């Protein structure tokens, strides 16, 4: 029976979906993005199944109909499906908006923090204060230079972060556009020459995460990689202290 096979396939698909949905995210960013994806999927999946079922039914039921009749008018039904569609679209819009406005998903500029006060930020000293742990990330052809302003520590192609802490990246570049992408943490932000852009994260789990540049930036673009090393807060503080004023520190081993 093909219908039995279809049901089995649908059940297997749902099982797969449920198993991927239970994986815990490693950061607030990933949590928000995955949460939205699943919300939309749970709306889209039953709708798609419903439409496909109606389509299959009509195909099988009427395929050799020699005397087709025009569909009778049914205003109540038409109003119902228009209203249902509107409700679903409003839900999709609100769900998407609520994630997009999060500072962990959408970037901001120095002027946004300084109460909308315009004025060029020429150097890192002019950046507004935040309560987050602050890391300056400078992309260049072809690598990443990371400075931890509190202890005047610099690392290359390694970004050390404390776990369970709000983190602000101030991203900039010297030459062309670059983009910092940390897939596992749901961080992806373009960096512009001569400008500072703020991206945020809050990582739950310690570990090493791969980062790469996702803005084509020249011959060395494909090798423009970095590692994000997330350690417990105490270890992070100890590492900063140990490497204070170091221009070429290496990340603690994980
Ligand atoms: Cu690049």
C-alpha cells in the first residue's frame, strides 16, 4: 500500500525533526535563531502536509472525471481561509521580528550606544562603554587580530572568551570588508574599513569553535580562519592577567 509507505515516511521525518530539535544550543544567538527556525517549521510542516493531502486526494478522486462541475461559491469558507492565512502571516512576521531586534542577532553602531549621538569613532578609545566583556576584533588581509582592552592583550587568529558572560565584539578592518562567522555560536557579522560594528554573544559551553571570514576579501580569503576558545570566567581572568601587555599571546589549551 503506497499510503502506508507514505505514513511511515512522514513518521520517520517527524522523528528526525524531533531528534534534531532536542540538541542544546551553545550560545544565546544560536538559541534564538534555532528557536525561530523550529517555530516556523512547526507552522509550515502541517500546512504543507495538509496542502499535499488535498492535492493527492483531488488527483486520485477526480482523475477520470468526465463531467467536471464548477466549484460552488462558499463565502464563509473563503473568509475563513483568508483570515487563517492572515493570522499565520502575522505570526511569522512577529516571530521573525522578535528575533531580529535582539542585540545578539542584529548588530549596532557606536552611535546607537551613545544615545544616537553622531560623531565619528576614530579609534578604539572613542568607543562607548558597555557592561559586557569587550573584545576588539580587527580583520586584515588575511587574518584576525584580537585585542582585550582591559589587560592590553593581543592574540592572532584566536579569540578567547569567558563562558556564561555577555560579550561585545567591536569589529573593524584596515583594508577591505571582512566578515566574522562562527557557525556553532550563531555569530555572523560584516566588518567595515574605518568603522566599528558591535556584535554580541553569550556562550554557554566552554570549548573551541571554528571561525572563518565569509566576505570574499582577496587571494588569501580561503585561509582566513580563526578559533574561538571559550573558557570558564576564572580561567579567562587568569589568562588575561598572565598575558597582560602581551602582543602575541596564545589561547589557553582546551
Ligand atoms: Cu576576509
